[in-house]
C-alpha cells in the first residue's frame, strides 16, 4: 500500500492522495487577468494525477505583483477572467484547486525572469513598491516605501477581498504566500524588517502582520475550506529568519486554525547561500512537523516517485509539492501511481492510454465525483 496514494482530509476537503502541484507564476497575465495561456496551463496540470493543483501567486493589488505579467485577483475583471478556466478544470478534472494569495512587497516592479528579472525603473513603466522598511532588496534598486498603518490596513483588506473572490470562484483552498522574500516574509525576516513599531523588532512583532493577514483570510474564506501558509524556513543568511523562528510561527498558525504549512526556503536576500540537492528542504518540513504536528507540505527538488513515497511514508511530511517536475512530466501523478501501485482519476477520453500491465491505474469510479 502506497503512503503517497492514501487520502488526507484538510478541514472539509478530501484529497485522494498526497501530491500537490506547487504554485508556479506564469508571468503571462494581462493587467492581472488570466488568459488563454492560463487556460492551457491550469487545465493541463489539473490532469496530472495530483490531488491538488495550486494556482500561481495571485496578487491582491496591482503594486503587489512581482512583474507586470503576474496574475491578480483584485477586481471584477480579474475575477471574471478566471471563471471559465476554473469551470473547464472542474468539468474535466477532479483535482482540488487551491490558489496562492500573494503580495510581492519590495520584490515587485520586476522584469519577467526570461527578461532578466531586474527592477523596472519608474520611467520605464515600473511602480513604487512597499515593504516593512525602506530597504531595497538589492543594492542599487529604488528603495520601497515603508508601510504606515493605513498601508497595512489596505493590504490586509486586499487579502480579504481576494479571499472572498476566490470563495466565489469556487476555489477549494487558499495558500497564503509567506515565503521567498515577498511581503509577508519581509515582515518576518530581520533582514528586511527594521521597524521600530509594534510590527518590527521582536519575533512576536515581526510575526504580527503575517498573522493578522492569515487571521483575516481565514475569517473571510468559508469555514469548511482549508487555508494553509507557505513559509521560507530559513533565509540561508547568518542573522536572518531561521528554522527555530519558523517553528514558533507554525505553533501560532496551528493555534489560529491553519490547515497546512508548506515549507520552502530563501528569497529574502541576494546574499543567501543555499545548499541544493534532492529534497533539500525536506528536513525543514520534518522539523516543523515534528515540533508542531501541523500538517506539513514538503517541496523542492522532489522529482522521483520513490522519493516522494519515502517522504510521506516516513512521516517527514504529510504532502509533497512538485513544481518543475510537473512541468516536465505533466502526468507525473499517473506515472507515480503506476510505479507505486496507486490509482489516479483520469478522464474517460484518456482511458485507452492505460498500459496493459497497469490494469488498476485508473480509479474510474471516482472521476467526476466532485
Ligand atoms: C516557473 C516557476 C514559477 C514559480 N512560481 C512560484 C509561485 O508563484 N509561488 C511560489 O510560492 N513558488 C513559486 N515557484 C517555486 C515552486 O513552487 C517550488 O517551490 C520550487 O520550484 C521548488 O520545487 P521544484 O524543485 O519541484 O521545482 C515557482 C517555480 C517555478 C519553476
């Protein structure tokens, strides 16, 4: 019996297996609105065999985007653009669809990665970014404006409004983006947060705004649908955010009803020294899970079925998220099921692809049940 293919329940959401498609920015939206590229991308990966697909970082206000091509959910237009895409995914796939809600803070106003990723100057169509403190991410960049009380309230309200729109769109779960050096991580990390008010200084103060946003999103999203948080477990910089502080945050999140913690790392400082390797962030997820018991998602260079199976079977994490591996093999979940003796739901149009040696691969009765 494969551990990767055992079900798990997050609040009212039943997932048939432990595989998640990790959120991946597509840098292809127009004024925040999803388009035909998102239709292709989301509908393809909704059929991956993963029990949950997480929509890319979806920004809660225009200046919260990383790039001008980033997805948003801040008005009726951006909401309406997602509607037919989600309707199609729901019609043809039984994957749960989560959405990552995000604000880039001082990492906003950037070129797309394939255009170099540098900051876009104001004179070339960039925008003034905001952050906990007026400290640029990289030397030579235009400094962000430090958020005042009104700015914090505006952003908290924008998260709430996006969560309400997500609920209306039928999104099954929300992941609050608190990782990778974006706004909420900027509040957590002493590298980016040098405030002297109640939102900076002590660990309790640095956690205050991310926890306020979590509470506000949790309250705005239907009570039976789960809300999780993605964190960076470490900044990979001496004196930065670290695993011990991540565990303190996870305890707080658990107390406030978080349904999972998705454990990534890095992103707040260009000085980071990351030790890469297969499953390199799994030990962080395991440490958080062991200390808090909060359902935990491991991510980062998880590419092999047996590797994913071992992570779940050994109790290091409850779920595994894959990003690049899913782009490379958009039926990763099917192939993992074939290898591990699991079952996936496949649309009837594709049933004839089942290899003769894998008679039990497609769990036909479960298809279309949602
Ligand atoms: C194209 C691309 C876009 C990404 N966009 C996001 C994003 O929107 N939000 C996020 O939290 N992580 C994002 N990531 C990071 C992935 O979700 C994942 O954490 C990382 O790639 C490590 O997993 P992997 O080794 O399976 O790719 C992105 C990664 C890629 C490759």
